[in-house]
């Protein structure tokens, strides 16, 4: 992982990963009684990669919560 100042980090801590994910900004638009969520186009590849490695994609920020299901 490359941090600010081009410093490379080979063993990321939880705090570093959370700080990187905090940079994601969600745009909320209220229209006709609904909330529409958008993500800006300037989200970095490193942030996307962190989510991918955790088993998620960017859609978790814009989709409604899934109903709890019993498996």
C-alpha cells in the first residue's frame, strides 16, 4: 500500500485501512421522496482494491441494506 508521501507500507494496520476508506464520499440526492446515492468518479484504485480484498465492491456504499437472512 502506498501512503501519502509515496511511503510504501507492506503490512497495513486496521487504522490505516479505515483511514483510506474514510476518504470515500457518498453524494445523497433527495428526489420525489426517495434518496438516490452516487459515488464521485475520483475514488482511487487503492481504495477499490482494499474493498475487493475484503470481499466487497463499491456498490456497498450506494445500495440499500440487505434484509437479514438466515442461512
